C-alpha cells in the first residue's frame, strides 16, 4: 500500500512529460534524394510518408548529386504540385537540410516528384505522401 501512491505519482508524471513531448515537438521524417535519382526513406521498402491532416513535421532531406543538375546548384527537388503554395516545393542543394512543413488539411494521396533534370531515371523520381484524417 505504501508504494502505491508514489508509483501513481511517478506514472502520471511520466504521462504528462511524454504528452508534452509529443504535442510540442514535430516528428522528424528523413528522406534521401539519392544519387540514383530515387527518393528513399531509411527502413522503408517503398518511400511513402503518412501524415495526419495539418500535422507539422520536420522533413530532413539528404540530397546526393547525380549526373545532371540545375545551373543554380539545385541537384533534385522535393515537389508536390498541388501543394506548391504551401511550401511543398523544396529545391535541394547537396547535403542534409531540415524543413518545417505542415500537412495539408485535405486528406488524400499526393505525388512527390523531382522537377530538376537529374539524370537517368529522373522521370520516375517520385514518391507518395498520404494524408489521413
Ligand atoms: Cu530529378
């Protein structure tokens, strides 16, 4: 009996801490725009990002140069045409950069594509964003 109250206190404290962490810190999602002109997500067979509507995330993209690039130094882009005006149009320079983005309010499937000619396979350099309600 004596140990129950402290244990409950500890548990509720832990719940509070973890709740504030999940509410306050956006998820970090890592993507590689690779040298073979494919989007990849570490640990996933297919590169798909699944977000809740309006969820704010940190998108951490590592871009690796292929055989062609834009004259301004952009080596790939991470572009969703339907969401360009919401910031989903990232011109990627070599290296790893982090972008804060919000998922759209409308659930559905969106196609991510690269819009810079990056070499063989560029036309198929696509991945999906799935937005759930
Ligand atoms: Cu490309």
